[in-house]
């Protein structure tokens, strides 16, 4: 009997860097700059703020002590200034958001169609958006001075005795809201113009054939189609209203009598004037929670309304 010798041949091993793995590697390589930036500039600071908010850390002494939720308890239950600051922030947002959006929509409706002077007026209303916030606030601070201010001098020519805008708490809040609206309304105007120009003209033409007037067309056709853009603009404007700092810092410094002391400026005060980083971090987390809740509520209301 003759034996058969097995000549064992092993199957070639598949290469480690397969086409699928190479595509996956290339994909991660392309997104790595964004991912690294997210980790360094968002997730990392967010984790650090959470840790700081649970500690007592003074910048001068450089000593950090874990104290749990004491900073949050102090802000929510023991510090009366906190609720005054929250009230100011809500007043600021309640004044700025509807005024900004209403004015932006009115300007967009007036300037969304080609015509004589449209480009000039679009540029004029958008120019403050790209203007330095520091320069804008300083100029308005001079304009809104007492009797020497240009605004009150103009009012005096028609027999109106203007208030001392930046030295009276109620009028100071009105002044910072109005100047902030004028500064940022151009951005929302451009967003609304883009949304209006994306609406097919067929809808308007069909409505006019049915005998609808301008107001009926806006209420029944244009406004419902602007709802997605309006939601985005509302969320962005609301978040921006709670983050405002430069206008308050340069125009009023939180005064007079803490009448314009909003949450973002109060956080800056606690961290860099009183050097209480732990407490300031807790305030920052509270502001983050407030803005997140407001954004989610606005989104849920929009989804409920469109259901």
C-alpha cells in the first residue's frame, strides 16, 4: 500500500488593512480636526467646569477643596443677589428676543425683493453686526449720556425731556436692550430674507387668485412656511440674550443699583473680580441648564404646533 504525503498548503492570510478598514480610518482622519477641537474646546472645559462647580477654589490662594453641591445650594437658596440677577436676565431676554425678531421680520419683508436701494439698506442694517462690539457700545454710551448726550439733545428739540439713560435702573435696561437689538437685528434680517426667498412664488400667486390680500397671504401662507426658520432664529436669539456680556460691561457695568446685572456679567464678576471660581462655575452650569431648557421648550412647542 502506497502512502500519500499531504502537502499542507495554508490559505493566504487576509491583509489587516482591508478596504473597509482603510475607508473607516480615512473617515476618522477627516473628522479628527473637528473631533479634537470638540474635545479640547467644548467637552474638556465642560467637564472642568462641572468639577470646579463642586469645589471651593479661590484664584488668589490657589487652593481647591471639594464641597459637593454647596455652591448650587448657596446660589439657589441663600444668595438673594442670584434671583435678582435671574430676574434681570429674564427681563433682558423678554425685551430683546421679541423686539429683535419682530424688527428683523419687518425689515426682511421690506427688503426681500429686488428694488432700488435694497442692497444699500441691507448693507446698512447688517453693518452693525460686523462692527466691533466695543466700538458700538462706547459710541452709544456717549450718545446716551444725560443732558450732554446726542439722544437727549435731539429729544429736547421737540420738547421732550429725556431721562438719564444709563444712570436710572429701569431706563438703563431699556437702553442696553435697544442698543443690543440695533446691533444684532441685521443678522436675523438676513436669515429671514433667505427664508422668504426660498418660498415658491406659486403659493402667493395662487392665494392672490383666490382673492387673498397682503395680510391674509402673510398670515396664512408666508408665516406658516417661515416657522422652521423662526424656530432657529428664536433659539439663537434667546441663547445670545443670556450670553450677553460686552454691552453690559462697557455701557453700565451691571449698574446702576445692579439694574442691568445679568447672569453672564455676574459670572464674570464672581470669577475675575471676587476670584471665586468654584461659585462662578456653578453659576455657569445653572446658566447652561436654563438655556438648554429654554431651547428644548421652544423646540417642543414648535413640534406640538406642527403636529
